[in-house]
C-alpha cells in the first residue's frame, strides 16, 4: 500500500513501467529499506538489485527471495510487488527476532519482468540466467524508440557488476496466482511446481490506405479487416488446444483515421501451453491461418517470433520446503503450475528455484482492480519465511 504511491493511478492500480521515473523512485525506496536492515545492496549491469543479509557461515552462498517491482500500464498493487515486499517483511522479521541464519539471505528485484514497455518479458532475469546477452537487453526499444540501456543510465541503475556474477544457491518467489484456482478451491497457498511454455510473436499486416467513401468494398486492401480475422483465428487456436491460451494484446492501426481504409496494422501474439509439443502445434496452426486470410483479402504480412520461454519444472527439494512451510503455518495448500510467466522461470535454469502463490480476488490480475487480503499477503509471507528457514536448516 505504501509503495503504491510510486505510480499509483486514480483507479487504485499502479502504472510503474520498467525504468520509468516511478520505477526509479520505488527502487530508491527499496534500496533505503534494505540498507536500514543492515543489508548490502548490489546493482548489476541490467539494473537487477540484490540486497544481502549476512549469515553465520561465509562459506555458504545466499538463499534468495525475489520478484519484480515493475508493473503493467494498468497494473495492480500486488503482481511482483508482493514477492519483493513479502521478502522485505521476512528480512525485517529475521532482524527483529535477531535470528541468525546459516546462509546469508538475499532479496532480489529483477528488472523488466513484465515485458510490457520493453519486450520480451523476464528480460533481465533472462540476462542473469544467460538466456539473453546484456547488449540485446540494452538494445530493446519501447514503442517510442527509447532503449532499455539509455533508460537504465538515465535513472542511475546501470550497475557495474556483470549480470550473473552475484551468486545465490536457491531462489523462492512469492507471487499472487493471477488466476482463479486457489480462490475457487478455498486454498490459501499454491505450491507451484513449474511454469507453462510461452511464445511471443509480432505481426505487421500491409494493405493499402484508401478513401472509405470512394473505394468500393471489393477493391479494398483492408489491413484492419485482415488483422481482425487473424485475431479471431488466433483465438480459435487457443480454444482448440485447451488448457492452452492464445491472445492478442497490443494492436496499432495506421493511419487510424475515421475515413481512411487502414493500410497497416501491427499486433502482438501470445501463445502458452504446459506441453512444448502442443505449443509447437499451436504455433503451426497460427502460422497456417495468416497466409490464407492475407490472400483472401489481398494484403501482405510479415510475422516473426520474438520470444520463446520453454515450460519449466521447479526444484523438488525447494517445493518440499514450501509444502513444509505451509503445513507449519497451518494453511490449506495445493500443487499447481503457473499460467503466468515469472522471473523464477529463467532463474530455475541457473539455481534451484520454486514459487509460492496466494489467491487474488476473482483471479483478476494485470488489472487496476487487482486485490488480495492482508491475511493472504501475511500467509504467503509466512510460508516464504518458513520455506527459506527450512532450506537454511537443511544446510546446517
Ligand atoms: O506475461 C506474463 O506472464 C508475466 O506477467 N510477465
Ligand atoms: Mn509478475
Ligand atoms: Mn505481470
């Protein structure tokens, strides 16, 4: 609630796009809170922030808790934020209790998880995990042509530590479920076993601008009509491959004038499924629909895949720490996979990783009305702390 002042919207949501002034302000606030707890704070070359509290043993790598503080343009107060601030609360509790862990404890804020301003998503946890190069990340442009590298420089978060150099031995990410399952089943905790596969594409349809009054229907090259049929075909790809999902979220229609037949349309495609083989099938079905529609309407199109994040399974030993943590705290829990992407999906490539979910109201997220109760935030944070300490005890 306190940090929602950094980018808070009149409707009670948050607009805190990656590396915006609002993101800088929440980063500065976060750094100060961690320093107050006696943590050292490091920033790497793509702005990932690592706050570390020492443990008894210098020979052990830290146990990390992490998520993200950037939001969607019409985001909510909890997506990403709960994982970072829940981790901060867990850190504060350790300090208040004077509890000394064996391993150091680390809290991470990953840059550009949302991928809304700079595609793709999970970009800088991806750089940390070696999925993307630092230069690729720096080169990514928002829709105004501003690069991620320039924005990092501008807000003073282009650290001098190489991405991947700050090491940890495990990461737990607390997050709201962003879907309806936990609420529907009256469960407080989601014991997350993995993340489904995700792929993003960009499509540009080119027709011919012409006069809406003087151009007969049969002689038009209507890029927006073609895009509309493509978007419907993409929806069908999702419907025919449940529980997969297929979505178009971003569309730009040019020239976007009332009395001009649209000549060019840009739109994005998001395909997801737990099984990579089915995702391959969805991709080929989607790619078969475009040329059919384009030739029917005498328009051209260009299409490219810009991101592929394969399905991920989390670390069994950490999943059992979460299960123990939920039992200890007495919360009803259930195993589940994540429909949404998370930094944990990439971090799982370089360190044992897992996630903890709590419900969100009506399963709604990526929406200014996103909401969860104080009790549920508390429950998730307690299970996060319990799981971290269960893992820490296993190191003794
Ligand atoms: O796209 C996602 O699933 C995440 O919210 N960035
Ligand atoms: Mn998130
Ligand atoms: Mn999100």
